[in-house]
C-alpha cells in the first residue's frame, strides 16, 4: 500500500498566492518527514481554487527540496500542454531525481485556458488520445507527429529518457472516456475526490483488468467542524471563478452541501474514525494507493498539524492493518 499527500494549493479567503505556494512547499517537506510515500500537486489557471499553474514546475522545486518522497502531478492538463515539451521536462526531472517523479495527466475542463494558450476547444474535445499518445511516444526517445492535432518530422527527445514514465490518467467516473483510453494503454486511473467508494468501485470494474489505480480522498484528523467552517468559502470562491471558453454553464455545486458530502464520504474526524474509513474504502474499491487532500483547514498551521497527525496516528495503523492481511501490502 502507498499513501500520499495531495496539495491543490488552494487560496482560501484572505490569503496571498505566494504564501499559498510556500505553504504547499513546506507541506511537501513535512509529508516526507511524516512518512508519506509521495506528494502530488494540482494544476489550475486563472482561479483561486488552485494557484499552481504548472504542477510539473512545482514538482521540480520540491524534488530539489526533498530526498526520499515520490512527487507527482495531479494532474498535468494535456489540452493546454504540448506533449513533447512535457516529455522533455519529465525526462530531465526523472534523470536528476533518480526516478522519483510520476505524472498524472487529465483532460481538464472547457475553460478559457484553451483560448488564452491557443490550443482551442477542438483539441480539448477530440485531441486527448492523440496528445497522450504523442507524449508516450516521446517518452521512448524519438517521436513524430502524424495526426490531426500534431504534425511534425521525427525528432530525438533530449535528454534521452532512461525509463518508461509512470503515468496515471484522471477520470470523472465509470462512464468517462478516460477509463477506456487508459485501459487500452495499460495506464492506471486516478479516481477523483468527488466520488464515493461505490462509484470508485464501479469505475475500477469498468476498467476491466488489474491495475494499480490511485484514489483521492479528503483526510482531516481532528474536529470535523474545522472543515465545515473553512471549506465552503474556498469552494465558493474557487469553483465559481471557472469561466468556460464557449459560454456553456460552468460548475455548479452548493459549497456547503458539497462540504457536507465530502465530510460524509471521506476520512474526516478523529484518528480512529479516519483509520476505519480508509480501511473500508480500501476494501470496497480494491485500490491500494491513496492520496489525501490535507489542506481543508484553510491555514498553514492547520495543514502542517494535519500532516503530522496523519503521519503519527493514521499511517502506522493502516500499514499495520495491511501487514495483518495475507497477500496485502
């Protein structure tokens, strides 16, 4: 089993972006000290929901600040990224970190990002598979583009990749096209925070074969009311700031109702409750790699304390439980 920290770098009301990013860096360092296996960074543009615009750039910085912990992107958004440039970055960081970088990739949304970066709505709607395949070919060391969205002569990728990348594909649920696309390429899934155990189990079943999928949860050790007070303001400011590229309706969730749902389906509460909830989730979903969103308190101090408590009170119990089950771990 593997347990990671998930950092969205969310700007809660009244916070400055630079301070939020420094909070994420310090949280990653503390996650290594607390015994987490990995730490993953989200990527967003133009919204306070997450103020990190390049997950791989923040991952690079944290790779240089740590020595043991794995670092991942959750996710690098392919419709606004050139896949060969992403492959070059991955190959470089993989080499200097000696294999500690893992890439999560996803489709993102139909946001104004597509207009600003010039990649366009058509590539978002029809180009995910081609973009993913160009990246995967580039990660072999040589690549050419002969598709609808990428057309270029064969080139070598420098630095030459030293191994195949560990890629995980984000999906929105069992009916998501990403499930089929990932399965066809033997790439595991990244299961979202919005889904409960039953939906995640259906998604794993829809994938159709064994794989090392990753599940994302919110984990807050201590008073659940702390989450109920902090999270709605962040959700209201962050989700409401998304602007679509073509005028279609954006995300619409009641912040308080969504907060209550997250508290109900995820490990939020005292340590023993968090352990029981995670143990049940691991059994129900069959997923043995969990990423824990640790920022729900909304403050640096609360985030750091949560990381320490998960490391001291939750992870040891989960690992002991996994060792007690034959064939697990």
